[in-house]
């Protein structure tokens, strides 16, 4: 087997491994994006536990052939960068959406071709919806507040009965004296 085929197979395996590890993929068209902006986006994505990869579309397609992405070949046409999220997918989607806003305030999704999350293909509008979600910490704190509210109300109701009794006895004592 020729060396170039071995290299290509290694790249395809690497793409598959990244795909298996990631919880979100976003496909970007990087035409017209200067190197400085792309480097800034790379560092932001890396700090958010993600990775941007620019690869050959044919090799990317071969890596994703066994997935629902094989039905959406259109995302692998033209210059394509793939963003892999290994941590919080909402944070990565926010970074991509903010990057799009910097490039074009009127149409921040102009560079987003699509995405993939939990076995489902995402349209650019789905990526925007994901980006507009609050962070995981906020969602967890809201859930905890919702779960604690009935318990706190029950405790306050139990506390109120003896408190009213004490106040009533005190009022009676003051009335007698």
C-alpha cells in the first residue's frame, strides 16, 4: 500500500476518534475569514475544551460515512472547518455564534453550515438555539431552586404553627397582667 493511502487512513481514523469523543460538531465555512480571526477562534474553542480542524472534505466524508452526517454531504462542500466539542456543547455553540456576530452582525449564522449532536443533524438555526441556552451551571441552579421551593414552604408552614402558638400565649399573658 502506498504511503499516501496509509496517511489518509490515519487521518480518517483520527477524524472518527474525534467524532466518537465529541458531543457536538459544527461545520463552518471559513472563506473570507482572516488568519488572525481564525487563530483567535481556535484559542477560544481550545480553552472551552474543543478543537477546530480543517481537513480534506473527502476524508471527512469517509470518516462520517457511518453516521447520519452521510445524508448531509452539502456541509462538506467548499472550504470547511469542523469544530469538535469535548466539554460543554452550549459554550462551544456560543463561541461560534459570537464569532459569527463579529464577522457579520446582520447574519451571524452566515458561516455555519450545520452541525451534529446526539445522533441528530443540526441546521444553523438549531446551532443558534443551542447558543442561546443558559450555561449548565445556571440550569442546574434553577433546577435546584425549583426542587427546594416546596420543601422550604413546607418547613415554613411547620415553623409557623408553634410560632403562632407562642405569640398567642404571649398575648394572653400580656392581657392578664
